[in-house]
């Protein structure tokens, strides 16, 4: 466990507390004469039976308005899970903009509210090597941007009187702060490491942000034990739980590989350094040097030109195929013999489970949440993060031993079924006290 540094008197951590307290003293008098006075009796009243009964109302906050990543899929799965387990509960989805997510909520019969959900974690501007513009701009302007989001959240809570608030991903604090001010139970759904996977720059620093997440939450629900341990390493007092996401894509049949047929491998994910596409290219280059040709398919969003240049440089451009984003991965799973997960630090790995459900053994990195999904020798093989030679060795092992590859494929198909929707929904309701 990492030693926790700093104390509550630390300047940046102290700013977080001062900011929240100042907001509560500033905004409370404005709202105290209105509906906020009734928030302690949150929810709505059902008078249909002749007796007044309190019906829970849950506000669930999204950080994005479009589909394109595991976090927003998990957001929708939470909404559907709550609806299935507790159809009597009022659910309000807060979304930053109109778009696909709001449309899907309407189709699912879930009320969607459009509201600003400003972030306190930002992608680094990697083109500037020696100075981060976020630091140069300073924390105060970014902090000021949070204020409208908090005010909107306070107004929403005054009108809706929720009994519970859920924030999806660690990037959006406004509704958590508003819930803290008003004493509404808040649960934070953490689906990322933040710094190690997405390399985000945090307004108050990473360590202090993690501690603020714990301070603002009644519980922190993590999508893997790896994420939970990372949070607890920085805040041992945090009340954490683990809830694996739903992955219920179509089950496939382990593909057959004919004698003499090249091994085909596939890696799905954003074209981003931390996702490890370059590692996969280096691995097939090492395999070619050993006399083994392995075909690699990359599927994802982002710039693929650097990857093509690397493949040309290493002399394996004839083995590389690149495809853009798609909503239907089934043709790519069906055409491959092995799936890959090469991320340096993947919080969970939805694509890993999807590959396994398609009947593919997966060669993954022994880091992040990946070892919680892939049992070595049962569903695939693991190698150290960033070690192209070890990955190449695992791939060449599967290339030369078809019986092993087929056994691992069957094991992957079997073990992937533990991420079923019913299990997720039951555990979610229990964690939130709604069972």
C-alpha cells in the first residue's frame, strides 16, 4: 500500500474543503426559503393507496452525452439495472448535452435532464513537452467553471428532492459537491485510475482528488479490485465496494484454425499510447524475426498513422490491418484466433470480456484489472506491461500449440459468463440499499 502523504492542512486539499464550505454558506441562504427546506424528506409521495408512502428517487449523473467507451455503457447499464430491480423508483439521468445518451434514455422511459457537468480532470496537452497549459492557466479559473454546475445541481435537487445521487466516473464533481452541501447520500462510481490509464491532469492534484472523492461520498463503487486498491492506497479511510460491469455481448463459437494457416490476432481500443497498440506491433515484429508471421488487426478511434509508420519501420506493415470505429465487433472477433489486451493499466477491460465471449483466448498484460478477468492457463496468457518480447513469446506459444489455444478458447468462453446482467443488477441494488 502506498504511503498517504499530506494532511488535511495541505494547501490544495484545504482549498477543496474551503471551496465546498464557502459554497454551502453562500448558496444555502439563497435557497433555504424554497424547496430545499423539504429535502430531508427526499423522494416523491405516493398517495394512490390512501396512505402517503415515500418513493425513492435516484439522480444518476453522466460525464458524457455520446456513446464511445465503457464508462457511458456502464452508465446506461446502471439505469437499466435500477429500473429492472426497482421499477417503483424514480430515476433521473443528468446528461451534459442532448445526443445519443439522452435519446436512449427517452427510449428506455427514463427522464433525462440536460445540465452542465464540468470536469475537474483534463486530458494533458501532450504537444507541449515542457509546460502544461493547465498549470499555466491556474486552478482558480477552472474552479470558477465548477460553480455553475454546482448551482444547477442545487436547483435540480431542490425540485426533484432525490433520496440518492450517483456520479459516473471520477471526472465530474458538481453534483457530488451539491449533495454534500445538502446532506443527500452520494455514491461515486469509479471506472478509471484517472492518472495511470487516461493520464488526466487534475485541478487539485491526483492524490487530493482521490481523497475528495472519498470525502464527498457515502461509498465509492469501483469497477475492479485494482481500481479499489489504487483508491485505498491514497485514502485508506474511503468506503469502497467493487461492482464488475455488465458484459452480455453475443456468445460465439471458438474459431478453428487450419494447419498452416497464419495466426490472426485482434486488438480493440482507442489509438492511444496507453492502450498498447505499439506494443502489439513490436510483438509481431519480434515473432517475424523468429520466423513466425502473425497477422494483427487493430480496431478503434484515433490517429492510426503513427502505428502504420511504426509497422513500416519494423518491417511488418504487410501483417497489419487497421479499421476505424464500429458498433459491431462481431466480424472482427469471428475472423481472429486470439484477442489482445495490451493496455499499460486497464481499469477493467470490457473489450477483453467481449473477446472471450466471442470464443477467443486473450493475451493480456499482467496489470490493472486485466488479471481479474484473464486467469492464466485457463482463459488466456499474461505478460508484464510494456514487455513486447514476453507478449511475442505468448503469441508464438499459441501459434505453435493449437490444442492449447482451443482449450484456452473454451475456458475464455466459460469464465466470461460471470459478468452477466442479472448479477450486476442484484449487486447494484444491494450496494445502494435498494434490494
